[in-house]
């Protein structure tokens, strides 16, 4: 029987990639904006096949820079402190 260390050394290489997602939001003035979430994802070979593991995530608002996620449904820009909330209406058009 193999030890746990031997099993992990046989698994193989990992790959890193960045994945971007558009998140529709509405600011405090009712304007629709799109926050971009960029995730660093590592794909590792597990015992039953490849597994994606999120290593890092950052949020940006085009024209405003970095955004902090303050809750599950709210964001705030660093520079101008614009408060954003998720757009749950289903309309994802942006008016930047």
C-alpha cells in the first residue's frame, strides 16, 4: 500500500488561469454598472480527475478601479466610495 505522500507525487502538474465574470450591479443613484470579477483558478489533478480551486479573486469597476465586496450583495469602490448592489432585475445592460 502506498503512503499518502506517494499518492500526491504521482498526481501530475497543475495549471493556473484567470477567469473573468461580469456582475450586473446598480449604484446608489440607480445607474446600472458592471463589476468585473477576475478569479485566479488552479486546476489540479485529483484522484477522480481535474478539480478547479479558486486561489484569488479581485473586483474592478471600469473607469473607477478596484472594488471591495462589503457583503454578499454589496460592493464599494475604493476611490470614490460608490456603493453598488447586485442587480436582481435580470437586466444586465450597463450605462457607464
